[in-house]
C-alpha cells in the first residue's frame, strides 16, 4: 500500500466550476455530505468507504449525483477508476490510494484505468488501519476545498 496522505496540495481547484465533476469528484462530494452519512460513509481511518444502505443509495443518491439509479453502473465506474473492494465481515468497503478523507486535492490524480501493472494489492482493512495509525489523516479539509464541495452538494442534493 502506497500512502499518499502526505502528497502536497498543488492548490488547483477541486472540480472546477466550468466543467461537470467527474466520477471520483462526485463520489468525494457524496462522502463529504453529512446528510448522507446514514447511507454511505468513510470508515474511521478515512482510507476507504462503505455503502451502508445500498437500496437507499441507488434510489436517492445515484440519481441526484449521477442521473441514474443503476448499482451495476456505479460498480463499473468504481472498477474503471481503480477502486478496490475489501471485505469487512460480510460487508464490503472500497478504497483507492488517492481517495482519502479530507484530502480532496488527491482526487485529481485518479484517472480512468486502462491496464494497471505492478500495483500492490491489499487484502484487508487492517493494512489501511495500520497506515492510518502511522499517518493519521487530517481532521478537516482546507477551507477552499470545503467551500467548493459544499457548493457542489448544495447544487445537487
């Protein structure tokens, strides 16, 4: 697991207003929306997320942010952007090395995958928990990024 939590912020705007947010930007906005935390949330270490209520997610969140309610399409998008599935008991969480709570500047590094070689796979949440114990993520994001994400959420949800 490569920890990107200390990668510097280049201060480019998160999801510039002149274009539609891409999939990872929209997903980050969803996870930053406190009103959706009963449906989808970051795990305590902030390096992966879990969908708590898949039915409600498909019914209300997907149409608001992605204009469809198809979980298969959502899963294809996750796979297409390199998100990996981890099991937590019977549940599944999703992680992507550049998708970390309160660090939206890293999201711009997430590109659509073609074929990934040499990627180190992780097998469990314990790897992410260990990384977080060594380098905890910030408690909040920068004001600039927070303002943009809050504006996105107000416009959408």
